[in-house]
C-alpha cells in the first residue's frame, strides 16, 4: 500500500545563490556595477562575484594585465559589500573558459547554487562559447539588457524559448539551466568606448569610477600607443 507520506508533494530545500559575473573588465565601468547591483536588487542572490578573465578566448588579449584589471574591479566595488572580486581565473594560466571556471566554482562553493550573469550582447554569442551546454549544467543564466543589443539572435531566441525562467524565486531551486531575462534600466556604456576616450583625452570619461580613474592615471594605462587601446576584434 502506498503511504500517505509518499503522496505528498516533494519539497526541495531552497539553496543560497551566488551570482558570477564574468568579464574582461578592461576597464570596469558603471555599466558593469549597475548591472550587478540590479541583479542583487531584483533576484534572491546572496552576493555577486565579479570574475575578471585572465586570457579571454573570444577577443584580443588585453594590454592591461589581469592583475591590474582585478585591482580596478576591487576599487570600483569597494563600497558595495555584496559585490566581491572572484580571482579564480586569475589564479590559472589557461584560456578563461566559463564552462571550466563554473565547474571549478561549483567545487569551491558546494553549498551554493550558481547564477551566471551576462549582458545581452554576450548572450547573443552564447551558443558559440566553448562547451556552453556545460554552463547550463552548472548554473542558471541571468541576462541583463544592454543598449543597442535588444534584438535576440535566432539561436538565443530558440534557447530562451526552451529555458526561460519567469519567476526569480526559481533561482534558489536546485535545477540549473534556466534563463532569466532581467528588466534592468539601460546603461549606455562600453569598455571599448572608454579605452578610445582614455587613449585620446586627459579628462575622466563619463562612466568611470573616480578611484578607477585615479588608478589609470597613476599607472599610465590606456595611453595612445598602448596595446590596451586596441579595439575589440
Ligand atoms: P568591451 O567593450 O571591451 O567588449 P564591455 O563593456 O562589453 O567591454 P566586458 O568586460 O566585455 O565589458 O563585459 C562583461 C560583461 O558585462 C558582459 O556580459 C557584457 O555583456 C556585460 N556588460 C558590459 N557593459 C554592459 C552594460 N552597459 N550593460 C549591461 N551589461 C553590460
């Protein structure tokens, strides 16, 4: 005979969630910080860890070292205790594939569920990433709106149709591989544009944290002939 207990709906315990926000952060700008803060405001996340890549597989290697990009991240998030620098990729001399990093982060934070955060431009490229399916096995995705990237590619549209999450509370469930489209205010800001401005101007560009600007001045970064001024391919 089936017991009454086995007929009751299974309640799975909710998990604490860590957001992982990967990027080149070359340099970090207010678009990144606002995006991370919006995620914290709208989703039940304990913290967001900003993870600068060491050797980005999808773009030219930045001229500014990974250590310097990480130091700028640290300066930009200093006033936000729930934003934390994640150094995992800096510790390893390998192409910074998110699929590998997320598997390692799962081991580093075994009690937490992971949510991987990205902008819409990155999401539109997602199915070209190395082992992207493995990312969905490790984490849910949180996709932030970004100006000039409101159109979904056909691949990302298909992925969203299959996996879209509509209730942020589901982030705390054990299941991974769902995709949340965040309804965040747009921040018209890109690191490419900042690098161009920094290469040709002595005044602080809009969108750069003051402490980051001071760091850039102190270390003479992004000057005209510096390779870091190169535009993304
Ligand atoms: P670049 O111009 O060099 O490509 P970027 O400004 O896109 O740089 P990245 O470090 O490459 O900055 O981005 C890290 C992550 O932040 C990506 O997922 C990207 O989509 C997201 N992102 C960057 N800028 C914004 C923004 N203004 N609004 C929302 N998301 C953003």
